[in-house]
C-alpha cells in the first residue's frame, strides 16, 4: 500500500476483516460490503448526496450494521492518472469518513469500475436477475467492484496521508 497507516489510524486494514466500499458521485454514493473470507463483495445500498453533503445518518446505520475494519473509497482519477473535480470530492469524502469513524481509509483506482458495473448489470438483466428499475443500484455495484480491486491488490491502495493537502 502506498501508505498503510491511513492518517493517524494504526495498522493496515485487516484482509480477513469486513470492509465497506464507496463509489462517490455528486448525487449518490454507492456502498458495498466485502471481505476476503466473505467471498468477495456485494452491493448494499445507494446513499443520496444533498447540497450539504452525504446522508450521514444512512452511512452511520450501514457502519453500525456491518462494523467494518476499514473503508475503501474509489479514486476517480482521469485515464492519465490526473486530478478532476470528482477526484477531489472522493478525497474529501475519504477524509470525512476517517474523521467521523476513526477507521483506516484507503483509496483504490476506480477507473472503468462503472463500466464494469454496467456490464455486470446488463448480464444479470439478460439472465432475468435484474430489472430496469434496479439500475439505480449501479453505484452500489461499482462500489463492490472497488472492493474486489482492493482485495486483489491491497498494496496498490493509497492511504490518506499520501493525498495532497487540502
């Protein structure tokens, strides 16, 4: 991991523990849960983002229910690996998560995660497992993809202290 300490929290995220993953958007945040022993990740919920920020009460309920050992946030860098407004939002959200929950937080490259989520959704629709109205859950499926990427390569994640200062 680029920085395993995650800004003041001791230790890395336990690979055998539970994690919550987040796909941060300007209107919604997809949330998923996963663990190495839980056979990957699964989509949980989509949380609304309002003018004053995310629905923290919904996020608080998910944290209380799943008791994660760490939090994984998708890092929406450009194809070239550069910065963009969505990336700044995700970094700010990651810092807020850490300040609020005092858990290790890492960022994982999320390039193409939404495309992968859309392909999974289309395949499930073709098999009759999903309906068109389930499409709003795509953000949560993208969060599951983000967790799976972390599970596959945890050392590629970036800790909070490696982020540029705010």
